[in-house]
C-alpha cells in the first residue's frame, strides 16, 4: 500500500519508492516538503544545511557534519557517572509513564 499526498497546487504527489540506503541532499540545499521522499533523512539534511550556512553553530575545531553525530563524552566523566546519569533518566521516564497511566483517564 502506497500513500499519496496533495501538494499546494492540488496535484497528487506520489512518494518515491523506498531505497535500501538513505539519500542526502547537498549541504547547501535546505530540506523542504516539496523535495522530500521516504528514503531521505530530512533531519540530518537540515543539520547539514545549518552547519553549511551558519558556521557559527559549529563548535570550534569540529567539522560541519558533526552536527549529525553525537559529541564525545566529557573527558572527565567516569563510566560510573555516565551509568548514574542514564539510570536517573530511565527512572524519570518510568515515573512519567506511571503518572500518565494513573491519570490518563482523568477529566480535565
């Protein structure tokens, strides 16, 4: 089953068939709805565009494509500290899920 979209001019837009790999736009091309497809990574392309057009957003000493890759951990962070931080985040997630499950049927 394929889905189609109606463009701004009323024309029906058929998405490109999916590919086995993700395609990317050139770094100087901003991703737009009109030129997207299911096999394109719009978020990564947007980050590449920001890095290309706004070099002030890139930390000193890093390349433009580093906006799409996570930064390395701080050199002073010990493995135990990283584990504690992850456990705190997971604990917070579970608290929020529990709260939602308890109050999802409440009337506002």
